[in-house]
């Protein structure tokens, strides 16, 4: 909870002084690849990634005093799945959550009609369905009272990436988010997420 309060304070400090010269919405979707690591991560999960997709929207705020620098908060629905160990139940590992990237972004021209950008910032993930993790495998919750190894409802990542915008209307994005907080209380299990997608600006 303390980490989340510090994060929200940082966002307020970034967004507060901004005088918005213009604002841009970005509606997009893409592919995601999730990889697990950590000292408590099972060998199976360490070798197998979850694949899925994201869909969401972001809103870009322009700082009039700093050309090219923007603040871009967003929200995404993210779904990931993968085949579980042959002897484990359920048959497939599934994760779905709302992701809130809070990026600081710097944009510059590369050619006439095209721009490139670098972005970085914290990513707050809020789980929608409580997957469980026990003895190196995910298990499905059938008894709502049984939440001994429930994945944390909120986890934090740090993201960074690049974006290319063409004709001021289509933006291609590639990003990577490093797991900062634990997925399971008192266990060193983190998730790193690679994403690639496209969006429409308006």
C-alpha cells in the first residue's frame, strides 16, 4: 500500500504543473507475452511463457513548456494463457487483469509525417479473477474461502518502450514491463511482459 501511495503522489506531481497545449487519445490493441521469474518460480513456469492480447485506451497530455515531453496514462484489459504442466490442473494457466500504464514520453520527428518516441513509467496491474499458485503450478479456485496462495490483487511493474506514429493517425508500439512487486505474498515470483501493438490517434 505504501508503494502505491508513493506512485500516486509521483503521478500527481508530474501531472499537476502541466499546461496542456493539446491532448491526444490513443485506442489500440496488440499481442502480449508474459514470462515468469524469481527464486520461487518453478522450472516449468520459468521455461514457459503465457501468450495473449491487450486492448485499451490512453490519453496523452502535452507540457507546453517542454517540447516533445508528454504524460500518458492509460488503461488496458490484458488476457494471457498457456498450457499448464501435463500432470497439473487446470489444463491451462490463465491471467486477466486491468493494467494502468503511467508513462512519461518524449517524441521527436524522424521524417516528414512520421515521429518516434521513447516512453517509460510504472505499470499498475489489478487482477480481475483470482488465479492461485501452489507448488510451482497454477490452480483454479473452486472454494472462495480457500485463498492461501492467491495471487496478489495488485502488482507493480516498470515499463519502457518505443513508439512510431505515421500520418499523425496510426501509432505502432513495442514495450517491455519488468516485474517489481511479488505475484504471491512471501514468495519471490515476478512477471515480465512484452507487448507489441498498434493504435489509432484522435
